[in-house]
């Protein structure tokens, strides 16, 4: 099974299968242990009015998940969790969380997981995620809506979390200065991308921008943008609905011949061979 970082999920093509939506209710002190074989699927859980502590074999607490946080548990993970008692909950009162189990598949049919172990995520907009989990729960658990619509909501949820984790990663790894450029690239049509303006949007020197950008992405800005263009060009060419000239124009190339040379240099194949 392939593991990709959760903050990279929004960059790849993936599919979701075997969605199971649960509304869990817990009592004070109740615990749950995953089997020694590990979880059979991925799980994403929104803590609503309950909290958990995760304990090891010696009953020692090594992690907690609190109300308002999101917990991702990858397929194969193994853990014991225990409901964390709260003073405002009566002895026989139940509390709830929202849990969505699912299988992730990449574009070649290989299973994915988004970390090697559990992740406790503190979202910036708790209300948004709580509303999203509630909507998926109310529509999906009753089976009243088409499964494709429920799947679409889960796609959006996972991508939103991925994008938020990417932003957090950028900000906490001293790359906050180039975040405006990353955001601009993500939100701007590839045909309109101008690498010359990226440093200007970040209000830092060109040399500093190029150094930070290369450290973060592994590529110089122009090479990174060209990589995105090649990826999109291949997809559009293989769709069979656009000519080479139309693909070139859609990506900002005014000369189809130049685009063909650009594409062959990057891929080793001419556009007409796709």
C-alpha cells in the first residue's frame, strides 16, 4: 500500500470506495481497541462533544483528541482509544462524534493511505468542518441521496483538509513568505501564469523568492509551472477531444510548433503521439 502525505492529496487524482458513515455514541470511560491486524479502512472523524485519549499497552496516555479536532486513522493502523470523562457529562449520558470510513485508490488502482499512523488535526474553521460532517452524516447515513453526491462531498472534505494542511506546512516550515505565490499558482489559469510576477506578489527579492521556492517545491519557479503545463497538456491530449493547436492555446502557447518542441523536450514524445 502506498502512503502519501495528507497535505499532498489535493495534487493527485484519486478515487473513494466503500464509504461507511457512522454516528458514534460513547459513555464515560468506554474504550475501543482496533484488532491486531489494524484498521481495514481509512477513517476520518470529527470530534463533536466528546474527547479521546490514546493509550498504549501499559495504559499510558500518549495522545489526545479534543472537541473540534479531526482525527485521521489510516488503513492498517492499530490503537486503543478511551473516552475522556468530562465533568459536564452525566454518568449515563451519551456523547457523539462523526466517523466516515473509506478506501482510497489512486489513478492506477493502487490503495492509498495518507499517513503511516493516526493524525490529530486542529482545523482553523471548526464550524465549517462540523457542518460538513453533519451534512455528510445526515444525507449519507440514511441512504436517501445518490451515493455519487455523498462521495462528492467527501472528496471536497478531504481536499479542503489537504489544502489546509499544506498551508500549515508552508507557514510552519519558514516558507510563509512564498505562500502568496503558491496560492496564486493554484488559483490562476495555467495559460495566464506569469512567473515574473510571483516574487512581486510575495514582496520579497527575486533571489530570495527563487531560493525559498526551490527549497519547498524542489524546482525553480519556471520549471515548476512548466511541469504543471506538461501534466495538463498530456491529460488534454489523451482525452482526444482537443487538437494539438487547441491544447497549446489553452495553456498559453501562441505558436503550436513551439508547444510541440516544448512538449517533446519535456516528455520525449511529440503531442501527436499521445
